[in-house]
C-alpha cells in the first residue's frame, strides 16, 4: 500500500485566508505506527497514534475514523488502519473550513466545500456526525470569535445542531479541563464577546456558565451604562479587553466581574447595590467548577470585588488607596497590577458610546503602588516597637508616601 502525507486543517485554512500559519499538522495514509517509528518519529498520542517528526517536531497523525460509543469528548472508538482514506479522515472533522488538505505537490483537496465556505465567510459542519462530539459547540463558538472580524457567521443549520447537542445533555459530560481550554481559547480570540454570544445562541451558555447567562435582560442605570443591559455590557467589556490587548486572565475576570448583578432582586432594578462584593462567591463557584488555575481565580475575585473602587481611585483618600492595594494583594503580588488594571479599564470602557474614554485611574493606582512599595520596615525607626505597632507604623508611612505621590502627580498635571 502506498504511503502519502498531507498538510491538513488550520494551516490550509489560514493560508487560503492570507493569514500567517503558526503551526502545521499532517495526516499520513497507508501507514502503520511501526512504519513511522522505523523512520524515527516519536509517538505522543494516547487514544490514537500521533507522532512528532524527528527534525521539525511537527505533528503527524495516521488517517483515522471515529465512531461514537459513549458520552462526552472521549466516548469514541477510533480506527486508524492503513486502509483509511484521506477523505474519511477529513469527514470526521468539525467544520468544512477545517476539512481541507494539500498533497505533497501542494494541490488543494477539498471534498466538502471548505474553500467555498471560506469565500462565503460561513462556518458550516462537515456532516451530521458533528453532533457526536459536544466539545464542538465550544469550538465553533471559538472559531466564530476568532474570525468575527473577517465577517464569518455560523451557518443556521450548524447552529441548529449545536442547539441539538445542548438539548441532549451531552455538554454536561464534558470534562472541566476541556471546557476550560475552549473557554480561555474563545476569550483569547480577537472578538471574545462573539464567543459568548454564540454559546448563548446555541443555548450552551445557560449550561456552561449560567451565572453569566442570567445577566442578559438585567437592566442597569442608563446614567452609568447607556447600553442598559448587563449581558450586553459584559460583551462590550470583553471586546474592550481585546482592544486593550489584555491577557486572557484579565478577560476571564471581565467575563465574571458583574455576576453579582444576577442576584439583585427585581424590585431594586436598575440599581445593584453591593453587587461587587456579592458576586465574589459566584466567581469562586465558577472557578471551582471549571477548575480554573489559581492565578485566574485570584484576579477574577479581586476584579469582581474591587472594580468599582478602582474606578474611584482618583477621588480616594490615601488611606483608601492603600486599602485598595492591600485588598487586591498588589503589595505582595505586584505582577498582578497590570492584569488587574486592564480588566478594570475594560469594564470602564465597555459601555455604549464610551468605548474610547481614557482611564487615568490606572496611573493613580500605579503611582500609589510604587510609592507604597518604596517604604520598607528597615528604613523606619522601630526602636522600642513590637508586633502590631511596627505594622501600624509601616502602614502610616505608606499612607504618607501614597499621599505625596498622588499630590505630586496632580500638581504636575
């Protein structure tokens, strides 16, 4: 049997779109695992053979088919015998734009109309087998967020299948780690708000992130939020975070920063007193359910609890500014300063008609932290003082330093 190698998937898609290709994946037909091992490839796949090229390190997979036999992402029987064809391998893929290949002469192989869908800016499923993998609901939402700026839309029939997956209950069988990887991938996209929108259109947001889903339809005071709807504000803030090139941990913090507004009694609408503090428990629950890394949890809780205080930084007395730094744990973890401020700025800008306003509050917090960090216990006169007395003296010295730094900045502006 003749062995052949094909470039597949995202590298073919992005090249046709004129986008940079960052990594290349290959499919090999007519071969066995031993054939590749004999050529020096290193096997890394667990459920099916994937190999790393001995020189380039790129991934080479044997052509395979998949058959659903259980719940969730791993509920598949995989067949990778040498007789599996390239077209059979491409048919198991999620979207037509991801189901193209190039042969060793560079000729395009496109059995499912991926190139036409690229030109039409459509994200369309390859086959009815799309519904067998619930993770594809998140993957399609992620691609929609990635390519929203190019005008791509999810095909109505594909969206209908995504709703079918949601209604089947299959999303509940996804491992938290798989969901987390797709969620952070969607948030890292160029238009992260679109990721959330598509999940909501598929009914999946109510299953995966019900705390976010309930925010749609919850009003806010028009004076502060001209867009009024809390869910819409979250989408706008996420896209503002992308415009600010905020890291993904900041974008996740933006996603969950207003969860407390979902707890406000209707009779209190459109006001949401105390929503910042009330939302922290919900943020903690979401992070626990998704098994979010510790750094994401810390930042998300800090942004939820303190974003309103950060917006008022220029109006704060020095002692209150120091309180903000302490509660955000910025004195101990100054590396969290910029992710914290970017999330707060994204919230501040994620409002209708206010997307371009400046955020001088960030500079105030930066100056305050720099001044507070410069004060060390070793530089103070501590003779005769013990325990809490030393802590109080250090705190007062830091308040004075913050006061001088902020006053000096205001005087020079």
